[in-house]
């Protein structure tokens, strides 16, 4: 019994909703004469205004509005050249002797974010992680096919 009442109320609601949709779409339009009359009323009442540009010029503020610091005016002039009496010593580039290094790859585990690197330095194999130091050589960055190392602030890339 309840199902019968529910179905009839749903059908009535469906008819009401679709009826209002069709009325809005087809029957709710005003006639062409009414639209022309309303357009004429609106066009006659519009006033034409002249719009002029509002221009202004910004002025430079010479003092701090918050009173925290003062701004000094700087006059631009040619910079004075000061001669130094000290003689610069020539930069002597010390040659760094790099040991024989070969990169054999890395192992990345699930537990650690940084991979374990396999390096061979002077025929000795080392297993170190990124950022660690081996015989004064710092492991800077690890890639799949290369490793960036530094020795006494000199950087070198070793490829596999």
C-alpha cells in the first residue's frame, strides 16, 4: 500500500517539475512586441556621459612615514677611484693529486633514503653513503650513472 502512494506522489512531482521546465522554455517568453517596447524604453532613458582620464603624478617621499629610519638624498657623481698601494700576489694554483677513483654503482634499500655507494679508491673498495668522507674525499651527490665528489673544495664527477 505504501509503495503505491509513493509511486503516485513521485509521478505527480515528476509531472510538476517537467511542466515548469516546459513552461519556462516555451510559454514563459514575452512576445516580440513587448520586447521591442521595453528596448525602446531602455534606450531612450540612457544618458551619454563623457569619461575623462584621471591622471596624477607620484611624488618621492623624503622622510620615513613610520619614523624608524631616515632617508638621505644621494647625489650621483663620478665615483672616486682609490689607488691601492698593495700589490696583489699572483694566485698560485696548487695542483691536487686525485687518487685513482672508480664508481661501481649503488644499492638503494627501502629503509634508507640515501643509497649505499660502491667506490674503489686506489684498489680498495669502500661502501659509503652520500655526505660521508673517505680518505679526505667527500661524497657530495649520487646519481644513477655518476657520483660527484670533492677533495679540498675541488669538485669532480666520476662516471661509471
